[in-house]
């Protein structure tokens, strides 16, 4: 895979937080772009040429999915 240099403007505070957490910005961006295009292929649609990406694109949570409702939710519904 051929790689190309890219100049990117990013908020200084955000960049510092990324570095403090050991993130390599170029690799992170590359992974997220791959995830995004995999998402587009899965849903079978592509963003409009005018905008950048889907207007409501969000990654699915990595948290485990609840299998049943908690007690507070059951009481609120009942």
C-alpha cells in the first residue's frame, strides 16, 4: 500500500490529548476512514457530493448490549 503525506489542521488541545493518550494521528485517521468506508459499503449508500460524510454517521457503541430492561425502566413503563 502506497502512503502519501498529508497536512492537517487540528485543534492544539485535541492534538495534545491524543498524544498524551498515545494515539498516532495518521494511523487513527487511517483506521477511522477504513471503518467509515466499510460502513458505507454495508449500508449501500454514499454521501452526497456537497457534504462530508453522512449527516448522522456515528460508530456503534462497543459497550455490551442490554438483554433486558433494568428495574427503573420497567417501573417507568408500568
